[in-house]
């Protein structure tokens, strides 16, 4: 391909005036036609006008290599947007359930919200043996999940599983009751005629 | 209180306030201002974030405290009624009561009562949650209870950090505010609360006369007096217990006394647990099983439990 033809080709790409026979030559000459295509592409790239798919003759091996490239795990913008939309939707539902009015569904009557009570239960249950080694000093018990670590002191040297469970039940019921009592610290006390059983409460007052 | 709020509006005069005036101003601000606070309760190696929205609308206090981790727990105030919403328990309202919130009780406590057992001390100023704060220490007059430290925002006296400290100076539990906004208007979420249907406030049963019981507590830390005495069944175990709540105006703790049956075989009557500032203790004392629970030092709980005896001349 002559330098002159190339120049004319370039001129054609740049929309400059070229002699009419150049176009005919491009039509006939495969090599010239390819060059024209590449020149056009270079122009497109320079004008930031790249088509969505560039059909370059990239070797199959390169394409394969790209195919086999490990997936990048960092989320792209689209992905993050989709995720955050999901999160927002979740938060919306959460907010709705936060609403005071909608919360009055049947609720579990008895749960282990008590921090260290629950911790005690888990702490003991993780123990695999049937007996607990005597602990003369305060030893923090590692607790899984969200629970508080607690320190446990056993006064008797050996406890069997049954007495541990018995102790758990006892500790839990006392702590739940204590928490309930803290909610009932009224400034002014009501007189006896006014007293009525506390609604759905942990305590039933017994007047003697 | 009015004078305190007047002074505090003028920069420079804030320096002239006493520790008690700071605490009075704190109480005034907590109950009257519109604010949006996020804070974290740090106890042992656990951190629990909470959101606190408060406003005063047409003379009525409106407030929502929401736990942000784990199952939702909410404490809602509408005027003098406080409602506890806990997915694991029943929804429950109480009128005219101290809020059992993650914030220390001192924020709404009666300073006159507290003064009998604690001294209020002005310490230095420091930066907390991005704001200038004044540190106030509420120090017990004896070692039977814990000290409370409060870092108060210099402009409003709202607490931006609090700590419960033992006599060695170890911080047992602290609250750290992470974000803090004073609001011009009452937030919409609180105005919605005005329309919300909350359970009817239940009334607490009256106390039983202490003479009705066959036990006596021979040692109580100075300044603590009974705020409730009764006999009731523990909800979970249906166990009948005698109950005594003691308070010095700043701390409330529970004492449960149960007479051990003659044929009853206790596998292990003694248990001792603590978590942050909380102490749990069960001990066999004479014919009784005594349980003490609350934010008091273990030594105090133990001494009190061991002081329980049978009434010598008990008769009905």
C-alpha cells in the first residue's frame, strides 16, 4: 500500500476531500479496507466515540485468557447500588416494624433477655463434661455470640448437670423478676384499694 | 434550676456553676429539650448501641429509646407513662415511674435524696463526642456503692458520656454518645407517638408491712431505704418469695428472701455472678435462701445477705 494511498485514506477518515478513486480502491482492496476500518476506529477512540463492541481480531487465546480471569470480587457500582436498594428496602421494613403501633403482636411470654442470665446458661451448656471443675477464683467464662461474659464462683466443689440446670433456672427467674421490678419504680405509691395485678407481669402480688 | 439555665446561656458564667447546679441543669435539659442522640453502652467486652429521641410538645414529654443491635427493644415515654416494648416479653406500660433505661438513673433522680449518700465534684473539662464537656463526679460517701462519672455538654448539660466506677477506679460500665443533635422542633417520629395506642399503664401493688414477715435484714448500707416490700411469685418458676427493694435515690437493688422448706434438698444454694456493674448473689443464710441483685459491689451484696436473720419475737 503506497504512502500516498494511506494519506488519502486518512484524509477520508477525517472527512477531508479525497479523490474519488480512493473509495473504489478501498472497496476492492481487502488490506486497504482493513486499514480504513482501523483508522476509523482510531478516530472514534480519539473522539471518545467507541462502539459498544469492538470487533478487533484479538487472538482467541487472549479472549480465553480473559474468560479465565478470576472474578473480581469487589462490587462494581451497579452491584453496590442494587445491594443498597435491597438494604434500604430491608431498613424500611424494619422501620415499619419499629413503629410502636404495629408492634403489639402476640409476643413471647418468656424469653431470656437478661444479659448475664442468658450468659450463664450458654456458659454452662458449653461445658462438655458432667461435672464442673471447682473454681475458687473468679474466672471469666468465654461466651459465644452477643452475650455478656460472666464470672462464676462455685462454692461447692463438684456440681452435676442436673443441679447446674436447676441453678440456671433459679438465676434466670430471679433476674427476670428483678428486671421487672426495676420497671415498676413508681414515684408515688398507690393505696391498697387502687392496687391491681400488674398486667401480664412476672409478679402476682399476694396481699395477706 | 431556672437560674442555672439562665446562667448557662451566657458563656463564661458556666464556669461559675457548682457540680450540683450542673446536675440540676442536666435534669432540666434531659426532660425539656428536643434532641437526637446515639450512644453505646459498653460493659465488659460488649457494646450495645442505642438511639434516643426526645422532645417536648405542648408540655408533654415524648421519648423513644431503641436498641440497635439484636432483637428490638424500645422504651417509649408519653408524658408520665413509660412503655417497654421487648419482642421477647410482653409490652408493658407503667405510670409515674423511673425509666428503666440503659442511661444511668441519675439523669432523672432526686438530687436532694442522692446528696445524703454522695458528694458532687466538679472535675476538668474535656472533649467528648466532638463537644466540650464538663466532668462531674458523683462520689459515694462510703465504699458500699459505686461512683458515677458524667461528662456534660457545656452548653446544654446533656450527658455525652457516663461511667460507673468502683472504688479502685476501674470503669465497670460506660456509656459513650456517638452522635448528638439538638433539634429546633419536636421530631415527626415523636409527634406520631402522640397518636399511637399504648397499653394502659398498670399500677404497682402496694407494699406489705414489713411486720408481716418473719425475717429481718440487720445490715443495709447507709442511706438505703426500702421502696417496696411484698410477697409475690416469680413469674418464671412460680416460686413464692418475699421481696425487698432498696434504694439510696441513685441505685435500686432487689433482695429476695425465701424460707427453705424442711424437706427441701438444695443441691447448691450459693451462686455468685457479676457482669459490668451488676452483681447477682444467692446465699443460704440460716433457714433462708437470700438473693441480692443490682448495681452494687459484690461485697455489699454479700454483707447484706449474710445479715438476714429470723425474727426473734415474730408473731402474727
